[in-house]
């Protein structure tokens, strides 16, 4: 299941940008962070795909959601200008951003290549 993050939980589970200048991922397994808004049509199309992926990659990838309306500081910290935007966070590498409501197959390809996770 996807988990909604606030700034506080983001700092604990993903990246404490208030303490670290350099990217330091706090998670134990790779993560995808979906920046979305309730009014966004493409975000609504992406949501069920991310729920499916969350079940299929159960203990291998964590999927988080950030409501850009509620968490404007987080959105600004990552320079989110268009939604949906997804931040792919491998455990020991730099994160990569993808924009738009990507098809499931393309997200799976990014999971395999960037997060280096197989189903």
C-alpha cells in the first residue's frame, strides 16, 4: 500500500534535507515518491498504477505519496513544477525524477534500471 508522507515523516523516512546538504537516503529499500494533487487528472490516472506496483513489489520497493497542496515546502525543495512527478530513490545512488503519468510498463522499466529491483 502506498503511504502518504508529511514533511516530518519525509525527513525521517526519505531524506533529511534540513540536516544534510548532500543527498542521503534514509530508507532500507528503494522508494518511489509520487508528488500529486487531488485536483490533478493525470495524478488520478497514476494512483491505481502505483497501488498495483506497491502490491507487486511489496517488500522490494516502498511507494510514498506527497500532496503538493498540503506540503508546499517539500514540493519547493525538489523544484516540483508539474505534477504528477515521481522521484525514484535507489538506496545508495542519486535519486532520479520522472514527470507525467507514465504507463505501468515504463515505471517498471525505471524500477528495474534506476532502482535495480526485479519483481
